[in-house]
C-alpha cells in the first residue's frame, strides 16, 4: 500500500501535498475555514476515510454509515474545483464541482452547494444541494 504522506499533490489538488494539507486535518487538526474542511472531506472520499467523513458531518444530518468500502462499482475521483466559498459567522457555503468515474464508465461531474456550520470552533458539513448543471 502506498504511504499516504507521499501524495503530491494532495487529492484535493493542493500542490503542497497531502501531509501538509488534508492530512493535517485527517490527523485531528482543525479546519480554519469551511473550504478547508470541504477539501479535506473530498480527500477523505478519495482515501475512503469514512471515519473522518462521519466525524465532520453535523450530528443533525449525519448518516449512520456511508458504506464506502462496499460501494460497487467504486468511484474513481478525478479532481476537485472549488467555485465559491462564503462565510457568515457560524454558517458557510461552499460550491464545488467534483469529477468522478464509476468503474470503466465515463467521467461525470458532481456539482454541489454544501452548507457548513461551525460549533465550538469546528466546522461541520450540514447538507448539500445539487443544482442543475
Ligand atoms: Zn488537500
């Protein structure tokens, strides 16, 4: 298995590399912005860090399980493009487009406008809307 601290660029696209970007948050660091949290959650999908995804999901909307390991066909994540990031006090919105492919299928875009809430200094994913592309 590949050592994850050699992931350069970071799965979220940051040229600084995983260990200096999303890896810090996956190891317990605090996301300073909702965008940083959103990027780390994208990287967690890439790396199948279901524990991290659930831990950063707001308890009011958090699913019991994501069953990422059992997903068939498994998605291949191809890239992340953050379009917009707005923070207003304890609320934030991040709009992004993730590209992925299922099995040998063709690449598709997932366009999401995510809402985040900050509680006790930590950002949590609340929910998302999926506008028409
Ligand atoms: Zn990253």
